[in-house]
C-alpha cells in the first residue's frame, strides 16, 4: 500500500520503517506470486501499471471497508 500511495521507494520504505533492499524484494515477490508486474520502475520514477492500478483500486475499496472496524477493535490506532 505504501508504494502505491507514494509512488516513491524512499518515502514508502520510510513509512514502512524498512530498508529499501528488503522492501524491493517483497514487491518483486508479490509480483512473481501474482504473475503480473504491478509497478513500472525507472531510476527516477515509479508508476502503477494498468494491472497495478486495478489491483490498487481493489485494495483501497477493501481497506476502506475494513479500516473502521479494525480501528474500533483497537488493532490499529485511529487516523
């Protein structure tokens, strides 16, 4: 979620409190598992691919449905 929201590896890893190599490996593993490239990467830019954009919209809808009950349960601090 962090990379799709920020479209920036540096900000995403900071937000996830990770270093970039393991974060990049996790993204690559997700893409391999799904069999689709979610992000287009260059030395300066990160962009969602069409399948990545579709996946991100689905994740946003699911998270929107879960966020309030999760916050109310105490598992996650309210934003």
